[in-house]
C-alpha cells in the first residue's frame, strides 16, 4: 500500500490558520466562549445544550457553508481526497469522539484555544493527541502498510 504525498500549500495553510485563530479570538472576545468544535456541537444536542443555541448554530452553519464560499470565489468546489474507506472513516470518527469526551475537549478546543491561554491541561492533551497521531501514522505506514 502506498500513500500519496501531501501537497505543500503554505499560503492556503497560513490563511486557513489565521482565519481559525481569528474566529477563536472573536468568539472568546465577543462571547467569552472557547471555539472547541466538540463543545459547540455538543451544546446543540437536546439535553446537553444551554440557552446559547443561536451562536452555536451560526458557528456550525458558517463551517458548513465555507465550501460554498470557496465555490463562489474560485468557481470550483474544494477537493478533498481521503485514502481510507467508509469503515475506516466511521471508526476514526468514533475514536475521535470518544477521545474528545475522555479528554474533556477536542483538538480545536485544547490545541488552539487552550494552548493560547497556556492551560496546562490543554498542553498535556495536545501533546498526547499529537504523540498518538505520530504513532498511528508510523504504525499504519510502516508496520501495517509496509
């Protein structure tokens, strides 16, 4: 099994990172809330949410509408290629969800918002999921796939 190389896209990556950071700052400055996706979506679920459903829904709608914005600006949908089948994607999504629940937050909440606030818990969580990611990539590419 061979894996495709990832395209080097420094401009798009820098712009995307800046926009994610800006959205986190705006959400924290405007509403005093952390831009953690698992918490935002969890707050939309019946019985788990609180009275601030509106901003959560707007955040999710904005995230889902982003590809349409790319279409309007460039004339083409963003291309996403995933080198995994549906079963692997479902299993991965479930594992990420369990990890977010056990870690009291997701990669965006801990990695972007928590680390920028120098939260020791978020730094530990980010180091843990980055190490797990590196180990997973190594095992999949060099042990299982090789």
